[in-house]
C-alpha cells in the first residue's frame, strides 16, 4: 500500500496514526472487527465464515479480540442482534 501511495512504510504509518489515532495494526484490526460486526447481523452467516471473511486465521483469536472490543463474544452478539430483530418485528 505504501508503494502505491509513493511513500515509505514509516511515512504511511505516521499518516494513518495522525488521521485515525491508531497504529496501522490497530486500525486494520478495527476495520476487520467492524466488518465482522456487520456480517454477524446476517442470520445465515456462521461465526467461522465471518472470521475467515474478515481475515482472521483462528476463530478463537477472532472471538477473543471481538469480545475485548465489543464486550461480548461473537456468538452472544449474534444472539442479541437476532433477539432484537425478532422483538422489533413482533412490535410492528
């Protein structure tokens, strides 16, 4: 990515940090976790599929960092979203 932007890796890292407030690794992790959160809202997508699609090699690592970021493991988050959807449909 740095090559495509005609800058060194350290320059790119400083730019990302200046714009986002995150290190490059932390920023990429945030992007992956936010994508995972959105994907978990789909009833037909398994946690393993989400983990793979978001670039996590191990589901256990994905679950651990997801829980650290959002306070719930992916399985509980998925259940809570489905519960909210069911309740909102019942109240309509």
